[in-house]
C-alpha cells in the first residue's frame, strides 16, 4: 500500500519513515550510490545512511567503497574532502548551501597573506577547511591527532595553526609549544557552548562524567574544573566525536554530560542505551547540518538529469595539492576522527 506522506518529515509516522527508508535505499541501489551521514545529522538521516561517522573517516571509507556515487549528508567541505580522496567518483550533497561557519573563517587569500607574514612557518590545517585552504597547507590534522601532528613538526619551526582557536589553544596546552600562531576562527555552535553552560551543567549533575569536544568555547573551563577538583579529573575527557563514541561503548557511568553539537547524542545513545547522555547546551544545533532533510536526500538520489545541481567538484590541481596535505597527516600515524 502506498502512503500519502505528511507535509513535513517531523510529522511522519513510523510506517511513513519505513517507506521513505525503503525508497531511498532502492534509489541508492539503482544509482550505485553509498550514503554517508555525519554524526551531527538529524537522527532520521543517520538511520537511513549506509555509514555514519566523522568527516574524515567517511571520506576515507568513500575512497575504498565500490559505489560509483558518494552521497554525503554533511556540510560542503566534507563532500569536498570525499572528492579529494575519491577523484574518480561522483560526489553529491543534498543541499549545496550546507556550509560551515568554521571553514568560512579563513579562505585561500587570507591564508596566502598569513603565510607571507611567516614565510618559514609550517601550515597545519584542521580538516574542517575548504579544498583551496588544504591546497595551501603543509599537513592536515584532525581533532584527535592534532597534538601528534604538531609534535611531528621540528620544535624549531614556527607553526601556523588554523582555523579553530579553541583546538589551537588545546594543542598549545598539550604540547607546550610556544611557537604556534593560531588563527582566530571558531565554529559558532561549539563556541556557543560556553563556560557558564558547562559550569551550570556540572554543578547540577555532580556525579556525571563529561565529554568535551576541543572545538568548544568551554574546553579551558572543563580542564580548570578538573584541575580544581570540582569535577574529578578522571571523569573529564576532551574528545573528538570518534573518541566520544569509543568511550561511550564501554561507559559505566549512569550519566554523561556531552559538550558538542546535539546530533552526536543520537549515536552515543545507540552505542550505549544504559547511560543517560545529556547535552551541556541543548540549543547547540548546527543549522547547516540540519539543511539536509529526508526530502532533499531523496531528491538528490532521484532523477539523474538533476544530478548536476547536487554535484561537488574540486579542480584537479587543487585536489592534488590538498591530497598531499591529507596524505602527510595519514603518514605520521592513525588520523583518528575527523572532528
């Protein structure tokens, strides 16, 4: 029986969701496509995807997948990274307007000017950057391996770290390196998870564990609470999204506070349904991630004549330079989580 869908997916019944999932999977099979969804996507998108994870892990998976087409339910720089690592494959994004406030804080012209001011510096770029910025980068990093990447650079070399100021501050603190210049960029969602949010949540839930993403504006406060003893140090963890999932699978605490984009809670709760994962800031939702809706995902997989509207491409010369920066990161060890 064919169901008539309600106007918006938030109102769909369980049967309507199931019918939509079956339709999407059928279209994906017909297009020889694999659907990748980032951890910050809405739960309904995560549940229909063939694979869920952070941007770099998904992009590396895309490179080894048999599918001819990659559908990336995430934001634009993530689809670009998939294209960089899979140049022969078609990469689609369900909404071309799904940008990233962090990646937008620095462009290629700004990086060229910064490099001109520090001509002997090594450029270390977070994977949350555009392809053009990666192409001007010496080595990329992820939130989980940024410290190791910086330690791989000789101590007498100056480093330009970009674009996230909070991740940069975390790397400075962890390495003790004084010669790191940090770009003053931020993810507006993570920056808005403030020290006051964190302190209020911890004091209201004194027995809870704490997972904090290093992009958050409250990271320093989390470490201060741990050092002061207000939150026992063993219960405070600064983690990438992949690190959060790894820890969640073996978590024994009854409650954990989570400081990152709230879409992450869906995967954490699936990984460990016996622990109560609560957001430090329940309003920390990325509007760009949430541009990817069930209707747009289905449309992306629909009429092949409309594919160009969803396709993400990277100029070959830009992709080649950007790929070298990513491969240098991988060469120093496990790149861990993308965010």
